[in-house]
């Protein structure tokens, strides 16, 4: 039996065969899914996973080797920023990453699902520039009232430039118009518009109009470009944006110092009407002439008033002399009255001084002092007499309460020897003991012979 020999492949060979099958079996494919695991390494490539509810596939969007090169029909980098969770439609081809043996989608074109790429890019750029402050009203430059020279950035052919020239000639024909011709559509338009803005800054321009006619979002894409927006913002000359129709809004409209709904309206906003200015000047001239007549009349009236008040200097001097004489006479009378009043006040003060002379007050004080002295001596004698009477009464009371007074009535005080205790009962001393007996005058020492007690019935032995 002949054995069947099968070809043994290496991992690399097997991977290459799978790659060849995938690349030959699938042409350009369009895949719809949700972005996840989004990564942007320093190489500039974009790696992400495209997934749906049940499956996922790795995808890569390579950075172009030459940024200025763009292959027809391809957009290597999207005009909007990829975000985590975004629903997109990718156009590309399948490839195999041999190092890991994984197949992946090599993306050539990306478009948000349900929303055009240009619209998405517009919204993202608008939000980012607004966050940076490029739309702030406080940074808008004022539009000059009567510019001497206007720069226009637009296509040199078409109705837009004709409308602007027609309106400016009609409103103020002496204003100079300098046109910077640019393409207003296509991939080269943003670079040309930004360059034209920088070029006009050196031409002594008072105001710049950036304009084009209406169109689709793709047609207006150059005016939604970040480079154009920053060129408008950095321009030191005020910029009026007139892009599209009245309902169209572009990034240039938000960054510009003033937005006009149409190119014709931009010309009207940039240039005042000569006829209107002439009418305004006539009105102002009439108002100025009327104010001048009123002012002249007022000055004439004031001059006449002052002339009436002006008199001959000699008469004025005479009036002043008369008034001075009257003032001197009033001063003399006033001085006399003041002197008389001073004399009367001095006399009254002298009388009061005499009445209050110290000699009289000293005499009165001596009399009062003598009177107080007599009163004080009398009061002291009365107080001494009261004290003497009180002392005598207390002495008599003390004598009546003194034990010596009792002894004078025949009583005696007996004390034990040697303790000195006063004997109150017979039992306080024993028979044969000695006692001291205090008498009214002097005393004696006795020996107890017998003890007895006295009662109402007589004496009894103890």
C-alpha cells in the first residue's frame, strides 16, 4: 500500500498562503462597525478594533509617507477625528500581520455612519476652536466706518466679485478694491485662501472681505478648514466673512470679525452709501448752522446785558466814596456805643468786686468762727456732763453687783486649801481640813471641826 505523503508547512509558509488567499479572494471591502481600542502611537498610524455585537476585527489606518501626496479617490487620513465608540464605515482591503498570524483590515477610507465626514469634521473643528477662544466676541476687531481700501479674497471669475464691485461702485465709487484671486473650491483652496489673507496684510488694506457663492457642504469645505480659520483669526486687518447663502454657516463665519449673509451684503456693510452720507452731512450742516446762530444770538444778548451794566468810572468812584463815608460814620457810632457799654460793664464789675472784697469776707468769717467756737465749747461741756452722769450710774451699778458689797453685808467666802475651790456645800470640805475664809476686810484660815446642814427645821449633822 502506497503511503500518501502530505506537505509539511512552516508557520510562515502557512501564514503566507492564508494571506494570498485573503488578498486574492477579497477586493476592496466596506465594513461597518464601532470603534474600540483606539491607539495613536508616535508613528502617526491609527490602530483600532472594528466590532459589532458578535465579532470584531483589527484595523489599521496608515499615515501617508508623503503628506502632500493624495491618491485619487483615497483619503488616507480622515477629515475628522476618530473617537472611541464612534460608528463608522471603513473602505479597505484585508491583509495578514505575519508576526502574529492575525488578519486585519487595512483602511483606506473612513466615513461616519449616518453623518457625512465633512459635517463631522465641521462640528469637531468648531468645538475645538471655540474652546480655544477663536470665536470670542471680545476678540472681534471693529469694522472701519469709511475704508479707503478694501481687499477681497474670492474667485476672480463668477458673480461674487461682480456683485461686490457693483455694490461698492454704487455706494462709494472712490473706494479702492484690491482682489486677491484664489480658488474657492477643491483641495488647494484652503492653502490659497490663507496665503491671500497674509498677502493682503502688507497692502495697506483697511478691511478684508472673504467671499464665495452658495453650494453644498463639500463646496464650502475650504472655509471650514482649520488653516483658513487661524489665518482669519491671526489677521490684524478686520475680516468680513460672506460665504454661501444666508442659511449657510462656516467656520470662517464664526472666526471672522463680522458675518455677512451674502457677498453683496458684505459690500454694503464694508462701504457706507455716499448718498446717505451726503444727506447726513446736509442734516449735520443745518444743525450746526442753527446751533451757531443760537450761540451768536446768546453772545449778543449777553453783550447787551453787560453793556447796560457798564457805567462811567467816575460815577462809580463817587458812589464808592459816598458808601465809604457812610461806613465810617456807622463805625464811629458803633465805636461810641461799644465804649459806653464797656464803661458801664466796668462800673458794674467794680461794684461786684467791692461787694466781694476779701476784708469783709474775712470779718464775716471771724464772727462765724467765734460763734462756732462758742457752740463747740458748749456742746463739749454738755457731752462731758452726759458722760459723767453715765459713768456715775454705771459705777453705782457695778458697786451693787460687786462681791465686795455682799461681803460688807456680813457674808464670807470660804475656799479649800491649797486648791482654792469655793465651798458651796458641807461635803466640799472634810472634817479637819483647812479652809481660807475671805471677809469684807481681810480673811482668816480655819480648821473644820464639824459638818452640818441647815434647813427650814434647823441644823442637822452630816
